[in-house]
């Protein structure tokens, strides 16, 4: 029985209608290879995970060396060298006074832990979240997810969550323009907290760049204004860097673009270049609120994953992150130039190599180009390029390759997307 048949008969595939007909066999840098030898330029990186590239030898060597010594000992029962070293490294590279980390296995687990810590520290129980956001597929993380398409069939959800407007410049509910923005989306945070909660809000959670929502980039001053409001109301700020962290946006962490320091930050995906690992890191006075017995993860802080993460950070900090900023700026500039003559493109946005190209069906109404995005995604797959699709209505092309992708590969990606747009227009 082939692997596609095994998936059909034995694997629960509850994420997409159908798993792509690609049998991922091996990878190298920005390339992913099917079992039949078909070569793809991987511009989705396992949903922004393999930031340092497939089969990164530096990271593999570190993981193998650790595996030859110790694979598991439960890092919250015993002291493990790679765990302590990674926690110290995260304290060094994260913004401000973030210092103490708790390690888990995936992004949703990190966010659940961050919520528990926020509750314990503040003594409060409610949360603010953002419309169109996505934070995971566990009960609490879906409860604070504003993207309704990700929540279908799972309710009712956790009470005590109020949503603020999405800082979505292209579809701004205030009908402003970036050069005449009055930051109503930020100011509404205070209004929602006062009018739509019971004044028991412990934390506000937001993605500095919204991935599943369609690579939505908030205005430059958004988080500064929001943080001022949160501080005035004694509400913690949790920055969800699960998808935007570890160089993805041209800085090690996306929140650094905004000059704001969160109280708690959640990490996963790109933290270890594919080895399962997550973390949430907090200011020491907040982290110390945990009491004995409050939190545990059997596999959290796996020694091999932590060793891989240390090597991954070293690799990314050796010029890779800065180079990602350059590559992303150049790619977005090309799409913006194309936008002038291609009516299917409504907006081009992103930071670093977290790029979104929003497609529209009608320039006059900005009707969502869901059909076009689905067509282009399939066209790219058929022509050797893997991309994602996001947004509430699936109208945004998501280009999030390994940061090691080279300029020639990006040329091929751009050309393939252009060809896909032209093929859709000719239908």
C-alpha cells in the first residue's frame, strides 16, 4: 500500500479537504523532493518552520550529537544542559527584559501555558484578542482565534474573550488610508475592554504579523498605541510569535519592527528548523508567579530539539536574518510593480520573507479573489512551486520560503506566480 493510500485509510486529515498529492521524501535548502524525484521550490516551509532550510547540516549535526548522548529525561524533573543553554540564549536574543522560558512541543501548547501564567500573575481571567487572528487548534487557542473559518464545528468556546478590530489597512473598517490613519483600530482596544468585558482582563494576545489571517501587517504605530492602552488598564501583552519569529520577518522577532516589548512572548515553528519544540518566555516577575505544580510538560524541552534550536539560532544570526529582509523587500517590490498592470492583485504586504499577495475579483469592490488564489496555488504546485493560501476567505497567496532561498530561486517563484495569474485571467 502506498503512502497516499495509507493516509486515506489510516490518517485523520482534518486540516484540509485533501492532502496535497506530494509524497515529501527529502529536502535540501529551499528545495523539497517528492518520492518520485519531482523537485519543488518550497515557498511554504512547512508553514514557516524550516526557516534555516531543509537538511541544514549544522543543525542536524547538533541534534545527532545530542541524540547520541541523551534523547529524553523529562527536563522539568532533571537538569538538562541543552535546555538550560537554550533558555539563556532566548533571554539574550528576545526583546527587553524577557528572561524565563517554559518549553513545550507546539505553538498551541505555548499559548495555553502563556494564558495560565497570565492568569496566575494577574489574578484576572478574561482575554482580549484580534478579529481574523489565528492562535492554534486547542480549546483555549481556538477561543481567542478570530478567524471564523478555523473555528467551525468546535464551539461553544471558552467564555471571557472579547475581540478588537483587525489592524488591516487594505480593508480598514474606518475607511482611512495609511497616510491618513487615525489608529481607530488601536483606540478601539480600550473601548472593547471597557464595554465588552467584566473588567477582569488579564491579557491581550496578538500576532505582530498575522499569518493565517492573510499576512496582515499592522500600522507602524499600532502596537505602541495598544501597549500604552494596556499599561493604563493593567493588562498584559502576549505577542504570538509562533509563525513570525526566528528571522521570518527580517528581524529575529517581528515585534522588534514596532519598538514594543511584550510581557510574554510565545514561540514555536521556526525555533528548531523542524524539530518539535515551543516556548513561552516572560519577564522574570511574571514568570515567578507560577507556583509548584502549576504547569508541566512531559516532552517539553526535549534535549535533542533544544540542541537543534541552539544551532538554528546560531545559523540564523550569522547574516541570514538580515539577508531575509533584503530578499523580502526585493520580492515585494516586484509584486508591487506587477500590481500596476495586473488587476487581480489588490494588495502586496509583508515583512521579510513573510509575504502576502491579496487577490481580488473586482478592483472596484475589492471582492475577495478566492477562486483566483486557489487556481494560482494549484498552478504553482503543478509547475514546481509550493505556496500557501490564507485570509478569512482564502484570497491571499502566502509566500514564506526557507530564509536560505537564493535570488535565482525567488526569480523562478515570481515568474511562476505571474504565469499562474495570467493563466487564470485567460480562462
